[in-house]
């Protein structure tokens, strides 16, 4: 068994393989640690929480129905409203507490421009609750046209 040579011209080439044995040993040790420690992370504390009976809030905010017909005329709770008066009514509604919900009903033939102007006026006057009302009994939309 020799550890060296007397002839320095005939040296063995250096080994270029990576020794993965220490890495595998470390990974196995970590695996064992995680297997032992995993049940400690899922431990839950058992608590008896109190029970409470709370009723639902019954005070509903007022609703304002704003209707727009096919010709673009605006109705505030079924009464005709001139477009210049719309901003004043919206500001008055926004100032009340609690703020009413604005239900927007528009005819299917109404131009989108009018609906967008009403929505912009409601937002600029401070109304934050806006909903659209539709007719659930309407015929389904036909595709392919």
C-alpha cells in the first residue's frame, strides 16, 4: 500500500466527482428532526368560547328609486325630475344620515350615456350605495346576433 510515487511525472489525475454523502447525512438528520417536531406544531388549545345571541339590525336605510325611461327622462320615486334638479336632490340625499340606497332602474332602450351621467352625478354628490334593479321575468338574451 503506497501513498505516493517516486516518479513525479506519472501523477494520478485529480478526482472531479462531488461527494454527496455529507449532504445526504445532513438531509436525513433534518428529516428526522422535522418528523419529530411536526406534531408539536399542530397542537391546538381547547377553549370553551362564550355564546351570544344577537339580533340582526332591523333599521334599513331609506331607498330612493331613480328611474330612467327610454326617452332619457328621469323619475325620482315615480315623480318626474328635471336634469338640473338631479344634482341638488342627490346632494340632499347624500347629506341625510343614514345615507339612502340609490336604486337605479333603466329601460332597456335607454342610452348608456344617460345612465353613466346619472351614476357620475350620484358619485360626485357623495352617494356611495348604488344598486341596479332588473326585471327577473325578462326573456333570456339570444346569442349569435
